[in-house]
C-alpha cells in the first residue's frame, strides 16, 4: 500500500483552485491557507478524498473576515445589549461605507485647509436639540461622564443622590467610574428618598457639580421622593443630568423617560446620553449643554483621548439627519400589524407541515431604557427545542423560551426580515 502522504494535494495546487479565488480576495490568503492545511490533515487521516480538498476547504471557510455573526432579533427586547443595542438605519450603514474610504473628515474642500472634525454630526445634533448652547460627542456614555467629572470636579466633590448611584451590566458601577477621575462623591438622601434640603446642605465651595442620574434599568416604587431638575437648577452649582438612554425630546409612548430638551429647558447646565439606545444610532456619548461648559469639556486634554472615529461620526449624522431609524420604528409598531405578520408566518409554516401558533406577547425597550414599560407585541410560538436550533442558523435567530415554548417576537424585527425568519424556521424544522 502506498504512503498516504503521497495522496495529499499540494498546498499551492489547492490554493490555485478556481473555487478559492473569490474567498482569497474576500478573506485573505492566510486564512484560506489555514483552512487548506486543515483539509490536508483530513486527507492524511483518511477522512477525505484528495479530489474533494478544494470543495472541503470552501465549505470550512467563514462567510466574512469578521468573526461577528448576523443575528435576527426575535427576542422581544428592542435594544438588546448582547446584540449591540440599536441596529443602524440603511442611511447610517451607507454613511459608514462612505466614511470607510478616504473622506473630508478634517478637511474643508472649499478652502483646502483643515476643517472642524465632526462638523456635520455636531450640527445635526445641535439642530435636534436647539435648547443646547453647544454639543460634543465622545466614544460612549461612560466616557461622557468621565470627561465631565475630570474637567469639572477632579479634586472636588460631586453631589449625587444615594439612590442614583447605579450599577449597570457586567458589574459596571457609576460610583467607581466617578471616583476614578479624582473626584469625591458627596452622597445625599437615602436609597429611596432625597429632598432639595439634602442637596442644599451638601453644596458648598468644594462642589464641582450636582449630578442627577436616571436609574434607567430599574424602578423604585412606594415611599419614594426625588428632586426634579427644575429645583436642582436653583442650587449655586452647575447641574449635570445623565439621562442615559439618549432620548432627545419627549416621546408619547415613553412618558416617564427623561429627555435632553426638557432637562436643558429646566435648567441643566449639561446633559449626557448614549447614542446607541433610544436615539437609534452608533455607540457614542452625547454631551449637550451651555456653551461655556461644553467649551471647557472640548478643550480638556482628555477629550482627544475620548473622541470618536469617522465611522461613528458618519453613522451618527445619518441617524440624526436621515430617515426614521429601526429603533424608533420598532417602538412605534402597531400591535395589530405585528399580529398580522405573525399569522402570515404561521400560515406559511403550516403549509410546510410545521406546527406553530401566533400569540400575543410582551416586548420591552431594553438597553437601560424605559424600565417597567411593556409594549404589546405578537410572536410566533414553536416548541422550545427550536430556540437552540435557530441560534445555530445562518443568520442566527434569537428568540426566547417561555413556558416551554420558543417565542419569536416580531416587535424588534423589521418586516423586511420576515421572509428570512421564515426561511430559518423552515430549515430548523427540516
């Protein structure tokens, strides 16, 4: 019997196969070569015919050069943190494609001189919130608070209510972040109640600013009391309001959610927020406030370390100035329309012999926004075993298991993806 190694196809011959020309262009030669080497080992082990080396290599290659996988969000959580929060609009995705090349991010094409970085995105943000004297963008909400605490309160005190010293996902705690800047926290009130008198007693010569934080991922009910921004604004110290979720103006469906415009009208010197939550844009930290405060933040050396890249600037501008983003559309979706979509999917599944039912469901905003708000929705109910199968699909589908059923909630899923969801379920049921 001949040596099995003589049957292993040469690496250069497999790489030259026409089947691998496009993958090499898409993924790079090094990644395709690594797959070829693995295929050659299968031939040595007798698990693969040498003639099938190129097709086997092709089958083993990933779809793209990035390890991230596309996921259809059927979880019923509109801003799912584990799915990257807000999905971007088509306009924002197209803007990113433009920004990915060579652009005029810091060039004035008319004069040929250096231009202001992010001028389009900043102008779009200012136009959305006319109450702001000036605006600034950094790389996320936490960065916005770090910049504010460093610039306004390093070596000084931040007065904040005890009940607003929040912890969010992955063990991130607001007080730890603020203390890391060199500021000292002056806690006032109790877990459930704080009064204006508590703030008045704490504010003094060492106060950098008064911080009001929206507890965006939990509710405190019962015997509670808090102080509105309009009353805090009477204190002899600037008031910084972290609204968290990125709502720029009041929303009729989310009446309890604080917004930037209202906080500024009520006297806040500065508002901080996230760009990838209710705004529906890319990850970014938004700072909106009086011209003098924002100017001080922009001129601080730390602002350079926290600045956003051209991709974020492009996506943010397109989100602010372009059409309604998917997040806004998902929140505004009519329950009757969601139910009709679910029934159409169930009918198509029944025609293929897959038992499913259209059921009423409860969706939430998620992403640290609108805690306690339930949005009536509709879902396709399948046996619980489908949940794991669908997570392994391409594209992956994330539903949720409830009462031994896999629910595919449609509120966070754009109608254009219904056919893709149907195809994934059909494949999982085959």
